[in-house]
């Protein structure tokens, strides 16, 4: 091994500037995959959730209007 090979090995072992960025991308990618898998398993629940929320809100609104209208009659 000559001197230039040793310098090259030192440069390669010290250069860690992109490591934090790469780890952050891997972490974020892993989180996205976990969310996609969870949403796939809970797809039916998530699709029906909107309808359930609308129905509940409409029921509460109707009750409130009926309570208010009964006070004015």
C-alpha cells in the first residue's frame, strides 16, 4: 500500500456529511410505508368513517334545531 491509498482510505472513512440526510430519508420512508400498510388494513373503517361522522353531525344538528324551535312555539 502506498501513501495515496492510505490518504484515500482516510478520506473515505472520515467523510460522513451525507449520513444524517440519508438516515432521515430512510426514517421518513419507513414511516410512510407504515402509514400505507395501516391504511390498507383499515381501509373499510376509514371509508365508512366519513359517512358515520356526517350522520352523527346531522343528527345532532336536527336535535338542536328541534330544541330551539320548541322554545319558540
